[in-house]
C-alpha cells in the first residue's frame, strides 16, 4: 500500500512539472511540433509546380543579349585589306602584284592566272614564282596599313583608297598613297609619318568612328555604321 502511494505521488510530481512549463489553459496537443505537420520546405510548391526557370521563355527564344546586334556590327566590319568596293572584285592593290614592287622596282599589274586569298582579299601576281614568294611570307610583301593610303592613316587618322602607282618602299616595307601629290607629302617626313601610322592604324580597325573615303571629297563610307554620308577629306598640308 505504501509503494502504491509513492508511485502515485511520483506521477503527480511529473504532471505538476508539465503544468508549470505550459501556459495556463494550454494542452499537450497544442504544442505538437509544426514540422511534424506538412513541411512546406519538404514539399516545395515552387519545385512541384512547373519551374519557370527550367523552361525560361526568354532563354528558349532568340536572346537579344546573347546576339547583340551592336556588338556584331562593331567587330570585323572594317576590312583588314583595302579593296575597291566599286569594282566588286575583292582585289588587293587593285590587282597589282605586291612582290613586283620589290623584285622589279615597279608597279606591275598581276594576272588572274596567279592568285591567292589572304586576310579576306584576293591577291594577283605576275608569275607563279611571285605567288609562291608571297605565300611563303605575305607580311614581307604586303603593303603596310592594309594597303590603305599611308599618309591619310598617319596624318588624318582615316582610311582612304589608293593609287597602286603612288608607292614607296621604306626600310623594306611597301607603302601606298592616294595619289602622286599625296605621295610627295608622304615623302617629306616618312619617318615621322610611319611612327604615327604604326600607332594609329590598329585603332582604326576597331573604332566606331572610323570612316573610309573611297572617292576623296565626295562620299565617305562608315563601315561600322553601315551607311553613307557626304563628306570632304582634304589631304593637303593643313
């Protein structure tokens, strides 16, 4: 009987402690752990539903940022080698043989029988021998500044067409100019112009403001903006 009484007292003490820990009027079921119920994290409604990120309509469509039309227009639009756009023949130096300037000390028209492609342009030669010489070392024979007018590059910071017969070789490098008159100005300070041109030309190939004058004083063609504008370019001493 005494043991039974002690057991009842012990149970009462435990229940008494429980009633102290809980607010008045509360019960055990009210404190059931909420995680034991439906866990919103365990069953993510976003993950269960169609994931808008997994099927991104913007990613599925043509992404205008991935193919930036402005970026596409600004890269590689200025030809590395001058060719006569009006002739539509893609010939470098208007078809003259670059090797002949060195081997014959003259401007000599090449032949369509001896051609090769280099830097996006077609180069013509007077013989198979000259063609092979160029193929083995094109940088040695190709005109400087992509065959654009050397004086215009160095003095004006512009790209201008050339006359293949207005040429000069300085330190074993070929330079072309727009005309004989412009060539005369070029020869007045080749050293200074070459220093300037070597610095300026690489920038002209990537600048958004580069303008190419194919017919000096009449029409300028801005490769990067794909448009024509009227303009005047004077290659005088001023």
